C-alpha cells in the first residue's frame, strides 16, 4: 500500500528544514528533477579531486567532459581514471532496468556518485551536478575566490518526453559554426536531446551538396538589404551581386553533428520541400514548374508560389540525390522534409503537375502534395530513415509512417495521434520563441505577437482530448527560432532565454513537479549561470504591464499595473522620471488626470530587476468627446468602437492591443464634436506601420475645423517623410500647430495607401490604415 501522500511530503519537508542551517535555499536546478532530497553537509571540489569512470567507453567520454567543463572556472586539472574509487565516480550500470536518459546522483561529504544505464543518462546527470555548484562554475574564465561546494543531495531523474528539441533557422540569417556549437551547449545545459537544424529556406540554402555545388554557390547568397525592413526588400536587380549569406561545408556539418553527439543531442536536419525553396530555385530553376529565372529573395516572400514541380521526374531524382548526401551526413533516425506553406498556384497551371495528377488519379493539388511527400517518405524509409514534417503534410492524406510536427496549433498533433501517427508539439502559441516576450516598445524588433515566459511555462504538450493510448504518440515538444529579425547569435540567445529554461521544464519534468511560483525562485540562479557563461537573455518577464481603461460613465481613466512575476514590488512615478527604490509603491488601480507619463519597474531588495515600462496618458480637449465616422472602421479592428480614438490612451506597439482602430482599403475620415466652441491651437493623431501585416502609414493627414459641422476651414496638412518601403514597424504622430481658433468640430482625414504597393507581398490588395490616438489642444 502506498503511504498517504501528506506523510511523504512532510518527510521531505523535514529533511529540507533539517539542512536549512547549512543550505539556506534548495538547489536551483532547471529543469526540475523528478526527485531531489537534500541532506546535511557539502562536498568540496578541490584541485586534487579525482574523477573515475566505469562501465563503458561512453562513461570514459562523459568523465573527460566533466573534467573539461570544470577546468576553465576552477582552474583545476582534475585527474580522470578508470575505476570506481574516484571522489566523483561515474558508473554505467547495465545490469539494472533504466528509463531512457535516467540517472541517479548522490552527493555525500566525501563522494559524488552518478549512476546511469547509458552515457546519455550520465551526461544528463553531470548537467545537474554543474548546477549544484556555484553559478560561476559556468564561466569560461578562472573565477577567483569561489568555494566550489556542492550540497549533499540525492537525485533520481529521467525525462518526461523522448523528443525534447530546439530549432534554429539558419536560412533567414546565417549563424557560423562556433555559434551553432554554443547553441548546442545551451540545449545541453537544459537537458534537451534534439537540435532541429533548419538548413533550407527561401532566403538561403546552407548545406553543401557535392553533386549540386550551385545550391550553395548561388543559393547561399543574396543581395544585402539588411538596412531595409524584412517585408519590404526589393528583389535582386539585374547587374547586382549577391554577397550576403554563408553555408556549412560537409566537414563543418560533420563537426557539428559530432559535437552534438558528444552531448547526446541528435541533429535532425530540415531540408524543406516542396515550398520555402526560393534559394534552390535560384540555383536550379529546372526543378520548378515555370523554369524561372529566380533570384534568392533578400527578405519576406508571401505567398510562396515558386516551389518544386511535382510533375517532373527530374525533381524527384534531384531530391533523392540531395537526401542521399544528407543521410550520409546525419545519423538521425528522422529527416525533416518541411512541407509547410506551399501555395499551389503554379501546380494548378503546370502541364507536368496536371499530367501527374491525371496519371495518379489525384483529385486536387492537396493530393498531389500528399503524393510528393509519400514518395519522399518511401525513399527515406528505403534508407532506414523516418520522415517528419510540418503539419501541412496531413493535407491530402498523411504518408503511412510519417511523424507530424504540429505548429499551427494542437490540431495537427491531435489528428496525427488519432490516426496512429506520432507527433511532436510545437504550437506557435507556446513554442515560437521568435515573437516578443515583453512590450514591443522596449523589446528589440521581433515577430508580432507576445509569448511570455509564464505562457511558455503553462504549455501542456499532451492535449487533454486524447485517449491514453493516443497520448503515447505525442513523443515530445520543442521550441522554434525563426530568424527573420535575428541577425546575430547574441540576439538569438536573447530570444530563446529564459523561455527555453521554462520549456525545458515542460518537456523534462513530471507535470506535477511544475510550479510557476517555485520556478521563479530558481530562475535567478539560472540567469546567474547565463551571466557567468557569457550567454545573453531577456528580462522580459520582469516587466510591468500597464492597462489603462476609460470609464464611459465617469469619464475617468483608470490605470492598473500587473506583472506575471509572483508578488512583484512595483514602484512608479508620474512625473516622467525613472522609478527608484524609494518611488511610490503600487498598491491598486490609479485614477489618472491630465497629461501624464507613468513609468514603472519591479524592484527587489532595493534594486530594479527588469526594464522600465512607460505609459502615456493623454487627456486633452478631445478626450471622451463624440466621434462621427464619415468612413466606418473595419469590424476586424474595432478597438473599443466609437471612443477608441479619443479615450486618452495611446495604442502600444501591438496593433492587437485593443486600442488601435483599423481602416481596410480606405482613408480615415472622422469628426470630433468638442461639445461647445473651444479654443484650439494644435491637433495630432498617431498611426502605425506594420508592413508585414499590410499596415502602412497614411500618406498625409488633413486637419480642419468648423462651428456648424458643415463648412470646414483647413488648419493644416501633414505629409509623412517615410517611404512605405522604409516603414517596417513604427508609430508616427502627425502633429499640426496653428494660430488659436474657436471651433466646435474638428475633422481629421488621413489619406491611406488604399492598396499595397507593387513591391509588397500583398501588391494590389487592400492596405490597412491604423489610427490611435487623436489629441486636440
Ligand atoms: C512554419 O512556421 N511555417 C513551420
Ligand atoms: Zn509542375
């Protein structure tokens, strides 16, 4: 019979209390081990500490690695030898039954023992051991004056999922070999076991293929438009040389695969098909439907119509050649073939593709895509490999042995599991670490959308609607990092950390060991490790969120502050100055008056621990007044209807924040009724550009006024100086000042682009105009 659970918890608690004199806080291990019990005392690492290994050569290799990672910070040249009598003893014990990657770690005053059934288990164990040391243990330089003590502890640990991955897109921006190794080190530190390497996409082909050197000679290079917003980059022009990019030689790839294998991480290469191959099309246009010519796009492409021809036999011969070399380089069981976001426009008008559909009895282009993927799967299976692809491979029928990577939500994974297929869960909502993790105004430019640390931590990879048997088919989850806005390694680290720390706990730790408040107690130590290791990270989770609302009844603006941090100490100012430890502490909603900039931050022990958030409250003569729309706003972006533009609250960097109002394919034409004749001398209105989302600044804004609401006197016109191609993501306020006049009605006409410009992905389609907030003084 099981002992009552309360007694177990009490027993652990008493042990923790018993050791509290020596060890003030529980060790901050991330991801949280399955079981960890502290006891008295510490093991002290010293220059003469001996490491021994036994069981197999894998144990020897892990022991050597342990000595090697401890060396830089401690300066200790620890001796490693075969046997079981070392002060730190690593044992592979194949006589016991072990779960995959399971290990046991015991730290006593005079001895550390890590036991596992495999090298992978031992390696995961030494990650825990490293985290039991002071954070300076992660430094690449000698850390002086540190006592290298490890608390006495017993750990039993194994992962929840067999696929614990992190992806890196090296196509949108190229990352050199040294950075890829650092990235793999970060994965290893989090006990991940899959590195999903996105080697091919429209904007760059990054893997040397000996049979087709043109894939990297041409496909790895694009014209340098890095000074332009991603979604408004002009294609390569005649006579222009493509100079921006890079690729990995096959030797580089072998080196990285071996580096990852030493850390018990499998590298799963992704070779995109049939779409996201603009780089391959530029090099080998003969495998397209149209024959090209094509150039490597230097920025965003949408929709993706230039894809491999599914009708030509030559396409399949080419892909089999490429995959043959890929298989030789990567020992992984899985080969990722992409499969996402293929626009079938060219397949519909291609004679070869249509002939293929007739010959094979395929009823539509989805079935043609399914034919394509199934054929590639047969080839991979014939080489002893398995196919994995993005969830679009479900369209037209899933290949018989395929595994689905569910990115558009949970549905793809659910459909796969229900039909007996394996799935890896990577829903954008919880796993796309390329979107903002804090306020877009203060965070570096990223994909639109907000994925906070807390939301990542709340991720549950197994959808509750699956039966227990189906749930077994969810083999794991991973984070994805798309690099359109990530130009270097430092930024890549910033985007994945500490969200990857949260995700690692989701996919390693038992779900009942997860606790957001408690994770936040351990997290600061993890950040200290990143600091010691020279790894960049974000403090987005330590920001203050400010929500302003307009109360229709009283006309008051109420400001509330919150944070996803448990019990934050929020301090704020209202005079525009930066908050200090002695600033007013937030204790509840504030009623705002006049024009105020509120600045707030989180403090701990007298120190600011995140960034400063700022909110402008803009109460003016238009605030709360009636707005008449001569052109209606779009139902898709209503804000909060008629009061949105004059509620005294400026829209944030997120056009979905409920404060912005959108006009689709039209100008904006509004009249504000100030109630009585009022003296005015300036008007301003704010607009957003988010060119990738088809939102552009107005070309001009015309202000006029009237006393009867019929005859208007012009007050001024403001013209933007920012070309649509340079707008990217920005907010621009169009302000006009004039000699004071008396007026009751103010009219604002913003002239939009109406349609997206010819160079834009949405060329000829309706363009958006987004406004907030109108201010009259
Ligand atoms: C994807 O994000 N297109 C897989
Ligand atoms: Zn075709």
